[in-house]
C-alpha cells in the first residue's frame, strides 16, 4: 500500500509514513485511545507512498489490554481507499462547476430527488418568486404526478412580471 518492503516497515516510525498535514491528527488519536477504556477508534488519514504519492487510508485502531486494564498493544486495520477518495473529490469539483454554471444561467433551474424533494435551486430561482398565484396549483400537481409516475415532466406556468406584479 505504501511501497515499502516488510523489512523497511518493521524498522519504520509511523511519522515517516504519515502525511505531514496529518501528524497532529495522529497525536490526537493516540491521546484519545489512551483516554478511552474501550480503546477503539476509526479515522481517515493520508500516508506518503515511497514514491512520494499520497495514499488515503481508512483506519480502525483497537487497544488490547491486559487483565489489569493496561494497554499491551494496538491492532490496526488500514484500508486503502485512495481511488474512492479521488472519485469523491472529482465529483465534488464537478458539482461545484455545475452550481457555478447553473447560478450563472438566467433561466430557472431546480433539481429534485426521485421523490420530488428539491435538492438544488439556482440563483435565478432563489432571487424571486416567479410563479403567479393562479398558476401554482395545476403546475405543482402536474409535477408531483410526473414524480409519482416516474414520467418526464413538461409544464407551463403563469409567471409574475419582473417587478413582482401579477396581471
């Protein structure tokens, strides 16, 4: 996972493998483990591969104690989830670009989940209430029906003027 041989790892200090920005996290983790009588902790942190690349690890650390309650050793399980982390970061960047583009668009835009619950509205939609009071019930009903029936939604609505008036 980190590109070192077993022999190199056996003589290696954990700080050498830890990304410099995560050293503080590791010290806090050690303190938490000492204070927690159950002695189990989960966290995510970065390691530095022998090539210099960053490797993300999901870690579960358990403290093994003797019959007197004193710590005797730690059992550590590390899962490499670098690719998943990269995919999450790429998705986050893509969502950010989408939001910038959607907020720049003068048309009204919204995104709902499969149940029709609004997850996102763009700036044009947020800045003013545009649906005319007389047009809302039929429009909203048609939208909800399309959501229930999992069919495409196409509708027309009566809108307010830019000054907010309702002719």
